């Protein structure tokens, strides 16, 4: 049987004094205990970044409560393969919006026209409200 001890040592080596980090460490150690108990291979989790480990905690604990070792294994595999932003989208069951950008010639220069839905425009305005002012024509 493979041991999850190297993963436990890795997580225990994180240097952070915040209560959030301490909670994350305790949760991950619990997740590793269940993964070991269920006979999951620790190789599927060895290359997971710290941020991705932290991202899967909530879903991993749900898988444990429901007794779903396959789901826990899937979480480890996705966390090992994906970038953090992609993992967050996958965990929420969301996809990225497509924003259409068109280059429009204007004399000797070019301008770019961005086509947004109302929802996309509201999100862009909200995300950039401290740095941009939108002028509607």
C-alpha cells in the first residue's frame, strides 16, 4: 500500500501563521487520511500546487462525507493537470465567456471594437471601476 506521508510532510512544511492556513493544513491532512484509507495512489497528488490543493478542500470534504473515493481521485487528477483559474471554473461548473474583438481601420490607424453582452459589460465595468471610466455613445 502506498503511503501519503510525503504529502503530509509537504503540507506540514507550509509556513503560515494565519488561522485560514492552519485550517487548510488540518483539512488537507484529513483528506489525505481518507485517501490513504480508501487506497488511492498518492502519485495522483504529488504534482499539485499549493493553491490547487487549497482550492479542492471543500469539494474533497464533500466527497468524503458522501463516501465517494472516485470523486476524490478525480479532484486530485484535475488539480494536478489544471491551472488554478481553470480548476476554479471546473469546480464551479462554469466556462469562460468569449469576448469578440474586431480591428477597425480608422484613417492611418486602427481601433478595436469589443462586442459584449450586457452581462459581460457589467462584469467588465465592475472589475475595472477603479481604473476606467466607460463612455457610452
